[in-house]
């Protein structure tokens, strides 16, 4: 991680929050206590910043300078809010097209997906706060700059975000190995959200339950294991194909 991607030390992190810096998350050494750390916790709660209590070794792997057990990882972009993005799309007279990533953690996959999203005209990428990749400097590099153009909405709850999108007229289509419905057999000419699951286990059951449709990509080889970024690209361009045809 580049030194420009983070700020360390309790007071510098507090000052960064108060100055309005876009912070991806804050790492705090487990069992850290004191008046100053309580001030930090109050600010984190007020500004709704993700905080993770971690072993000292995790912070030391990033920097061994005098971090005092606190390190803030800066966001490379300003996250958008899904409740603002959807009205903007409709008001512009456009058909919403979003991609939601449920538990995707690999930066390279995220970057590759973001590149395809930009090329396919996706309006926004939705990710959860926890157990997910975030827009770090590495993600920006891997995306080849695509994350400068595609909005990213980081939501507290993926289920909550998808339910909001459903309530606002979007069809939720999840990629799953538990169905025999081909991805080409679904109508994407309506407002659509493509949901991709984690690299190792796919969609969480509660996320799968929210989906209006579950689709699969037929595989004819021996390993039956499409990379999530490749699978996402196939689904996105089926949306593009159908919409261009109409």
C-alpha cells in the first residue's frame, strides 16, 4: 500500500475526519482505550465510518511508524448513495443498470468488473461495507481508471440496498449455480441490477432470497468455474445486447 493511501496516529486521524477526508475504513488495535480514542470513536459514529478492531500485527504490516494503534485507509473516490443515484438516473430519462457485488473481496476481480461496467454503460456498482473489497489505490490501478467514471455505492446492508432498488422499479437478477435458468432467458429491457456473489461461495442465502430471478451461465468444460469478473462481463453484455436489440 502506498504511503499516500493512509494516515496513522490517533490525533492525525481525528483531524482528517474533521477536515472531511474521504476515509474508506479505520483500523484500530484491539483493546485500545483512553480519552483520545473515545473521541475518535465518537467521530466515527457521527460520520458513519467503518471501523475494524484488529491485531497490532495487521497495522504493523502497513506501517511500523508511530501509529499508536490507529490507521485510517483513505478512499480513492467519494462513495455515492444509492438513494441519490436512482432518482438521478430516472430524472435523466435513463433506464437504470447497476451491478451489485455481494462479498467480492479480490481487488483484481473488482478492478476488472469496474472496467467492464464502464464499457457497458453501468450506472453504478453497489458493494456492502463489510466483507467486501473497497475502492483502494490498488483497485483504482487495476480498474485502469474506470472507477473515476463509474459511481460506487457502499451500503451498510446489501439486502437493504437491493430491497430499496426493488421498491424503485428494478429487477434484481442474481448469478447462481443453483438454477437451470440460462442468463439469456431473462428480460433485461427493464431497470436491472445484476448481482454477483463472492469468489468462493457465491451469493449469500439472504441476498439470493431477495432476487427476482436467478440465472446461470452454461459451462461445457471440465472445471465448471468461471471467474467472477468474466461471469459478470458475460451478464452485463447480455443486458447491452438485449437493450440494443430493442
